[in-house]
C-alpha cells in the first residue's frame, strides 16, 4: 500500500494526532490558544519546502472563535507519524 492510500485510510488518525499535539501546546508561550471550534482542513504530502525536512505529511487544522477563523495549526510528521515540526499561526 502506498503512502497516499495509507493517509486516505487513516485520515481520522492523522487529524486526531494533530489535535493531540495542538492541545499539548504550552499556552504560556501563546497568548490565545483557546478556540471554540477546530476544523480539520487538509492533509498533504509535502515534497519540497524551504525549512521543513521533506518528504513529510502536513496536517492542517483551522482554528475558529465565534465562528470566525482566527488561525491555523500545522503539524508535520514523517510517514511513520513521527513528529517533525509544528506551526501555529494566530
């Protein structure tokens, strides 16, 4: 089974993994990590990137407060779901 098929068959696992990492963010570092809605947006295979080791998998969550988009959270993991990096944009 190739990587694309594994991601498709396990997409809920990937989104749950991103949520797990997001909820473990040190809130002392980020002023506003409280959102009332987190939407699973996309899972991508990243082939070329300036500062993220590639290839890897990018999982994107959209962060909303009062139904208004307030930011995005990106989790980058290896094919084996090992942490590579994360990015929170608010």
